[in-house]
């Protein structure tokens, strides 16, 4: 599964009406949709998903934000998916994100930053299976 990455369109981008444009950017960027669903995370699910950030000062704010509205979760496929997707979305802080990247176009702040992207092949596989069974990936 080294050619996959996992993404979420975060509550800010969904609420601001950017879902369609963001999905289009994924596809124009060369990514194939392997799985996708629209859902509203529970507090327990968000805490579990972001467990690696539990000790960071912004953890509680991050969880509150991620449960503030529905999200789109997706698994994307492309050669070199993890690194190429991080390039497509841009830096964590949209103020630092390169022009034309998804975060530069649609994110407002470092916390409400429009999209999630996996940071390694190992985390991509774990994050994909957190949301999707093997029967839901095509
Ligand atoms: P990433 O999403 O670019 O991989 P991470 O460092 O993994 O960035 O942080 C996870 C998420 O936590 C970010 O996407 C952002 O929503 C939030 N976050 C990161 N750093 C801060 C911060 O300094 N203040 C508030 N929220 C933050
Ligand atoms: Mg990260």
C-alpha cells in the first residue's frame, strides 16, 4: 500500500463550500479516488485519530475543531502518493503554503487548514484502515 495516502477535507473547507473544488484539485493533481465518505467524527474518534498529537499544546483545540462539523475522508492513489500529496496541499500554516496549493487557496489559519494529508506510508495505511475496510477501497 505504498502508493496511497489518506486525506480529510476538514470542517472549515466543507462548511465554506470548498468540497467540490478540493476533490477536483485531488483529481487534477493526478490522484485516483480509492475510497471516500462524508461523516461527522465523534470526540472519541477524533482523539483516537490524532492520538500521536496527544501531548501537543493544540491537541484539545484540534479535536474540538475536527468535530465542529462534517468532514470528507478519502484514500487516494498515485505513485509517490504521500510526498506528492503534501506538495499539493502545501505547508501546515496557510500563510507559509506555496501559491496554488490547496491550503493556500482554501485554508484560513494553521488550525482550520482545509485538509489533512498523511506524513508517511505507514501512517497512510493506518489512517486508511481507521476509516475504511478493505471492502470499501477500490
Ligand atoms: P500537518 O497537518 O501539516 O501534517 P501536523 O503538525 O501533523 O500538521 O498537525 C496536525 C494538525 O494540527 C494541523 O493540520 C493543524 O490542523 C493542527 N495544528 C498544527 N500545528 C498547530 C498549531 O500550532 N496551532 C493550532 N493547530 C495546529
Ligand atoms: Mg501531520
